[in-house]
C-alpha cells in the first residue's frame, strides 16, 4: 500500500532478471491502482503501469541478485525462495526482498549449462574439469541451502547441448543431450551419482526438451538445432527404467 496525493493506492510488482552477454539486469514492473471502496470493476484505465531498472536513483536496493555475470538458470523455487545460477556461482534468494539466503556455491570452472525447477530439491550443472565434462547434482536441503559432494557427479562423453529438469510420474529427472547426438535421462539419488534410466541415439543436436502427455502416456519432445521437433513415447518397466519408441519428426520450421 502506498500514498499518492493523499489517496491510498495498492501497489503490486514483479521482478524480472534479464540475462545479457556477460551481465544480468534486474527490472521491476509495477502496477499501481487506487484503493477500491466499492465493487472491483477491473477497469484498466484506473491502473498505472511503470517499469524500472533496479537499482536506480529512485529505487535503491541491497538485494543479493548477481548482476556482474550471465544468468544461465533461474526459477521461482517456492513462495519464499528463488534460485539464480551464473557461470561462476549458484545462489538462493529470499522472496520478495531477493536478499541472499545462506551461503552460495562457487565453481572453479565456468559452468557450461545449468538447470533448476520450481519445487525440485536439487539443481543440475555441467562443467569442464581437467579436460573432462561432468554432470553434477547440487541438492537443496530442508533448510533451503545448496550442498555439494563429488559423489553426486558423473562424467559425460562430450559437451552438453541441452540440460533440463523434467517431471515424470511425479518424479524429477535430469535430461541431458550431448554433442554426439545422444539424449539421456538420469534419475537423481541421494548422495550418489545420477543413474542412467534411458539413452537414445539421435542424428541431430537437441537444444531444448519437455514432457507432454499423449493419450495418457508421457511423450518426450525435443527441439533440434536445425528446426525439427522430435517426439518419443516413454514407457517405464518394473525396475523404473524407461524405454522409448522410434522417434518421429513432427515439423521443420524451415520448410513451407
């Protein structure tokens, strides 16, 4: 609630982290509306919208958002916390102040890719160390702090082209695509290296992925670098491992 010209006004805002090459900027979108004394009409003409870059002369801040690096993953993790990951550091922020919560984790080598998701009790990162490529899982504790242990990482054969956290049957898995045109699903286990649940060879580079439902069955959809969509129907056996049908190309955005 704010006051302007002696009138009470409701103020709502959303904070956006926008990544640019080598930096992150923070923008606040503010909606101000006079306090309603009667039924809410929802009329847009009674609202004022403004956009500000934070911090500014008018909006100083002491938040913990990392601005001097490129943000490669961020999410609204819970009603009280957000996650921000740059190539050098992973940090949990308190909402709505965005002040830093607990200690951050810094990385000796720049991260290649990172993934985080709302409510998922871990984040996934990939990096190069001594010439090798690793996928590592960083667990999020009950106290909402990031942890790290060498036992929770696994070596990848090549550089990753896509890293996502996806949900299947209420469980979170890590999806990785590598440059040798292979996609892999990993199950995350406490204090152990990720377990491979599915590995499929492709002849194209995958750059993003998500899970949809098709007639009640989970379908993994991958977007490739050359403009195709590839779908794979997933089935799960009694041991929890996945198998897939032959993929089907759905579209090529370069063709008309």
